[in-house]
C-alpha cells in the first residue's frame, strides 16, 4: 500500500480507531526489534516501514485533536 493511500485510510478513521492501530503498530515494532536482536529477522527494512507508519498514525491523531 502506498503512503498516500494509507494516509487517506487513516484520515477516515476515528481517534479511537487510530489509537488502537497505534498500539498494534508499536507491538509489531517491538516484535520486529526482538527478532532483529535474536538474528531471526530477514527483512530489516520492515522496522523502518513500521516506524514511519507509527509517525503517520501519530500525525493523524494530532491533526484530529486540533480540529
């Protein structure tokens, strides 16, 4: 999924849904970091993708809070 499509999807969600998605993304990031530390992670670029998605979710939450 492209980032623009993902942003449009995020903008259509409520703050509660975004918060739930943020929690699951942070759990996924923790799991990826754990796999990386134990040399089980094959694609390390996934960590970067998840970090950027977390930032996108946080941005969407803050923009909804301002409005």
